[in-house]
């Protein structure tokens, strides 16, 4: 399972989210068809643009619980002071991608930042 974890500022657009996902995939030489899902943290549950982007891309959006986000945080490669203070994790995009991709998941690299959106790609341990 390959998951794109999403973090964002408030009020982003679905276009912003899609562009960040596309940019992150391109950075790893991957096509959109490689993705199984988008994921984000509980703190972003009300960020409509993430769900609209998931619908546009025909991908489910997994909302990762705060506990699962915290458990996956140790695998984060990036460290945002803002993310740590607001969400309790050094990177919402990285931790949500790891948590949603499942046990043994690995990030393909640090998150990609594109304007107000961050995106991290994780590969589930069962696919490695």
C-alpha cells in the first residue's frame, strides 16, 4: 500500500492539495496510479479541500487518529515546530502517511512542501 500523507494550512484548495501530491510523486518518479490512498491527521478532519482532492483523484482519504499519529511520529524525517505545537507531531504529512500505510511502513523521503500544503509518500511494509 502506498499512501500520500497530507498536511496543510487552513483554507487550502483542492487544487493546492492535488498539486502537492503530484509534486511529491514526481520527486520519487512515481505516477498517481501508484497511490492507494491519501491520509491526514485528525486535526485536519474539517479541511474540506483534502477530501475534495481525494474525490478528484478517486482515492480514499484516511483520517488518522491522534494516537496513531503520535505512534508513527518517531518515523518522521522532518520536524516542524508549528506542526509539533498544533498537532503534537513533527510532521502531520509524514506521520499520517506512515500510520495509514501500516506496520513496517517507510517514508520514501522527507515531505514535499508546495505552498500551503505538505505531502509525504509512505510505502507499506507488506509492499517492501
